[in-house]
């Protein structure tokens, strides 16, 4: 039972830190952050409305009484310039205090109701805030105001930023490999195709070797079987022939004929003659290393990666331009500031709370940011490979780096 639990834990951790697992983990982390920050900050948002209204109402009444007093004092005065100066001073003070208080005239009791003011810390708003935290964009258009909200934000960022960076690194490598494969197969038009490992070799016949099939004079033919009458024709053995001596008296070494070895040589010669005129297919294993080197040499030019980044920014500019009624420059400016994680916060989507599509815009904006960070990570990986390859090429041309060095 313990071994099964240990095996399940290993499988779970392996999936958790895989590419799909990291994406799912980041998405769930953002969703969890949306719920947490909404719970911590939504009630406080309504309480801030009540507090600011309680400060604004007395100030408004005081301003009104001051204006009535000035008008009463200067009722019979023919010179209206003094009264105008006093009233302008009162109104300027009222304006500055109203801005400092931050009360927008909302009915605080109608927060979240139909026709009432919407929550900034709704779930889409809190989700978008969570994405800006872990992606280090940090617009600053909304921020936690409570003690626990700020404390949780610190802990959330400390765990979420490394997780986001790990996910972007892994997803960036996978997307870079996919894009490099597509570029090599489609854009290169087959110029980076692998070499054919099979070679057809034509073996030419050698003129010095004997032709076993045609030269019948060298083939030893078997003698016909001898009959009983032929044994009488065999000459009688002499003492010299028995002892292995020739007619001139010199010793002769008699070597028996190996019939099996002779037949085997004859068979190999015939087989060699059959294969002699046919091509032979050989597997060239020496090209394996060359093929690997060719695959490693495939890099995507910087212009292509820059076109991908520009295309994604322009696509986002068109999308947010339709949603927020921004002009082209303002939309492209927002997309670049967002994807580069600068995040000034001067242009932020989803701030028009009267728009009924605000929830969908905030969620799709969060998806655009997450996917855009992955695309940017992919492009940075491709650009890094291209720059390293160019530096190696320059070093080889200058003689600083040997061609054999990796």
C-alpha cells in the first residue's frame, strides 16, 4: 500500500512539473489569487466608499454655507469683484479637498447591485490583478489596501513569480522547438533536409580474378566409375611408389585433396560472380553525426522573430482598440508596455465600469498577457540561439574559434 502511494505521488509530481502541468498550475494559481484578493478587498472597497462619503458630506455642507455667507455679506455691494474672488477661493478649496478624499458621488449601499457602482475588486478585476503580480507587470490601477491584503500579496508574489518564470522558460523552449521545426520544414523549402543514409554502390568486376563460370578448362571433372575390368589396368605398386618416391629417386610429399574445402571455395566464387554485376545498398552510419550537426545549425533569423513579436503586438492593438475605443497608437503602446513588463499603468483596459462587457474584456486581457509572455519567451530563446550562432560564425572567420569546437 505504501509503495502504491509513493508511485502515485511520483506520477503526480512528474505531471505537475511537466509542460502541461506547469501551465495548469499557473492558471489555477491565478484563479486562486482572484478568489483570495476578491474576498480580502471587496468589502474594504465598500467601506472606503462609506468613509470617503462621510468626509465629503460635511465638507460639502461647509462649502455651501460659506458661499451663502459670502453672498449675503456682499448683497448690497455694487462691486462684485470682491465677492467673485471669495467664491472662487471657496470653490478651489472644495475642489482640492474632493480630489484628496476621492469620493465620486457613488451610492455606497448599491455596490454590486444592478444600476449601482460595480466593484473594482470583482473576480475578473482580481484575476487581472493576480496576473499582473506574478508577471511582474504591476499596473498599479488597483492595489490592496487592507493589512491582510498586502501581506497576502507579498506571499503570493514570492511564490508566484518563480512559478511564472519556470513556466515561461519551459513553455518558451517547447514553442521555440515547434517554431524551429515549422521554419525548417516550411520556410526553408527543404534546404535543411537530412542526408540519405543509404548509398548504392556499384561493384565493378576485377579483371585479374578468374572467371569460374566461363573457364571450363580449370574445372576438374569427375572420372567415370571404374568397372571390375579396369582394376586390371592399374600398374602394380613398386617399392619406390609405396615409399613416396618418384622415378628419379627424390622423396615426394603426398597431400590428400580436401573435397569439402574445394566445394566451399567453388560455391563462394559462384556467389561472388552473381553479386558482381548488381548494385549493393550500404548503410552509411558516418552521416549520423553530420545529420545531428545539421539539425543543430537550424536557427531562426532575428527578422523572423521580430516579425512574430510585432504581429502579436499589432493583433493585440486591434483587439483592444475595438474593446476600449482606443486609437492605434494607444493600443499598440499598451500592448508593448504590457508584454515588456514595464507596466506604467497609465493605459489599462477594463476601467470603463459602465461597459457591460467589462468582465469578458478583463478575462481575455489576462489570457492575452499570459500567452503573450510565453510568445515573448519563445522569441527570446530563438534570438539567443541566433545570436550565439552568429558569434560563433564570426569567431571562426576571425580564427578565434576552431571549426571543430562546439
